[in-house]
């Protein structure tokens, strides 16, 4: 497939590629140069105030909690009094 550079350095990505990669208006692409090639990669950006969630440590804890849920190690309480009693308070 061919495309051309238009005014203001804009290009059009062929619709077949847009459909194949399920890209939508407003999606973000990373632009890189590898050797003598321009490479475009779709990326998902994460707001800075949510970046902690994707740290290795947080994701490890998320997997542990999910594992605990699967084996029914999670308790619940119907009231704060029941919760405090279960916590020994």
C-alpha cells in the first residue's frame, strides 16, 4: 500500500489497516524510526494519576487478590459491627 505526505506532514493510513488494527479517531500512535523505516505503533496511554496501577508491584498484588477470590479466601461483612468483630476490634 502506498500513501503520500500531504501539507503539514500529514499522511492517510489506508482503511484496510485501520480496520485490521481496530483503530478509531483519537487513538494514539507511537512514531519511531528503525533503520531507514518509519514505524507506527498503536499505544494506549495511561493518565499519570493512574500509572501506579500498572506497576509490577501493584499488578502482583492484584493477581494475589484475584487468586484469593477464586479460592474463596475473601471474607465479607454485612455491617461495620460484623467487620470490627471479625477483625477482633
